[in-house]
C-alpha cells in the first residue's frame, strides 16, 4: 500500500509531486530546498544555513512519515557550487550524527528558486 506524506512543517511542493511517499517499509522523500515553511520564504543565505534548513525540512517530512534522519539509508545532494562542498559536509555531518547514509553529491547548473542546495532521501520505517 502506498501513502502520500504531507506536513505543514515542510514547504509545500512547488509542482505536481508529493513531499514523500511511504510504501512498505520505505519512505521516499522528494528533494527539499531551504524554504522556511513558517514564512514560505528562503531566509538562509550561506551554504551552511541553507543546508541546515533543507535537512530540517527533510527531518520534518520523515517525522510525518513515522521515521527520522537516523533511519535514512540514501541521500542525493544537489549543490550549485562544488566549492561549497566542505562547508555543506560540516553541517551534513552535524545533522546526521552517527547515521552515515549512502550518498551521491552532484554539482548542478541551477536549482529551484536559485538556492544553493537541494537534498532528497530514502529512509526505512
């Protein structure tokens, strides 16, 4: 059985997709960008703050699905400038703690709303 996951504690989808889909024992989270869901604006300027907000949004979607960052098994990180990789890694390591999911990280030409980072994930329940 497939369940659409939605929470007000993360930004609304910017297009025709769900914040996440829960199926079986897995949760597939759509990419999160650093929109503050309380204001629906991008307040974070630095790569560190944008990464923190994107992961916080993921955390809230995962919580709505009944899981957490500790149960993430795979992330995909899209970064606008690979020169920000080390700074992104610092925040990423801090927020994921001992959980070290498999990860891909790619530099992209442009992201929605011209943000610096977008992160998606797969987690287990």
